[in-house]
C-alpha cells in the first residue's frame, strides 16, 4: 500500500508544481506588458514640450544675464568694501555724549 500513497503524493506535487509554473508564467507576461506600457509612456513623456522649452530658454537667458552682471561687478573697485572704508579713528568724549543723547541717530 505504500506504493500508491507515494505515487499519489508525487503526482499531486507535480500537479501543484505545474500550476505554480503556469501562474508564474502568467504573472511574467503581465509584468512584461506592464513594462512595455511604462517604457512607451516614458518615451512619449520625454518628447519636448515647446512651452517648457521656451520657459527653460528664458531661465537660461536670465542666468546668463546674472552671470554677466556678476562678472562685470566683480571687477569694479566699488564692490571692494575693504578698500573703500576709512580707517577707524578714536571717538571723542563729545561724540560719545551725542550718541548717548540721540541713540536712534547712530
């Protein structure tokens, strides 16, 4: 009696295995279809939108203008704050009294 029992278990296991392989195959086909749809969507969304390109071109022009302004300002002596400042002189007692009397003016 042991032989039919083992045979039944083997056939049952083979049948379960076949069902599992079939389910996995179906799932693989679904995933491949989904991947193809996502790739198609990525390709279609990657096409350039004219309004978006124009906006990006405007931003690029603004950045170039800002860089040019920074480049021209960095060479001028007016932006060198350290060279334009007068050396600090000691404050007199009279200046200190005026600052004490008018604190908002300082």
